[in-house]
C-alpha cells in the first residue's frame, strides 16, 4: 500500500502551495488517478483522515478523485479501447500488441479553498 506515502506527499505539496499563496483553509483536494497507475482510490479515501489528522489547514477537507480510464491503441488494427475493461486484449482483433495512450497518471488536479 504505497498509496499512503503518495497521499502524504500530495498533502505536503498542497500545504506548500497553500503557504505560497496565503491560503489558510483547504476545503478539498481533487486528484486524477489513472486506472493503470497502480494506485487504488479506495486506499486514498481510507487514509485521507489519517494523513490530514491534526493539520488545521485540512480540517473538514474533502478528498475528490477523478478516475482516468486506461486507454490503448492496438498496434495491429488501430482500434482504441479500454485496457482494463478488455483485460489488455484488443476487442477488434484479439491482439495484445498495444500503445498505452492514457491511464497511468497521478495528478493533483485542484486545490479548493
């Protein structure tokens, strides 16, 4: 569960950004997490309270997650498809030969204050 350390680093980054801009209260953080990133949103939600506990800046703050689909381009037939939904197999031709186009990202998308 490396999510807890990644979440802590993200909270630290948000704290630094808030300090740089004179923000005294954060009401929410929005993260974009790709299906292929290896991170499971359930753990981010589970550890949100633990990671932000005792940090006045985050008192009552909400964690929001946008899940980005794992998209691929088949290198055999040029079909685009969702890697997770199709279990890595092109639904058009059955090939596993693909180029990942999206879904590996982990981004601090928005800080609400």
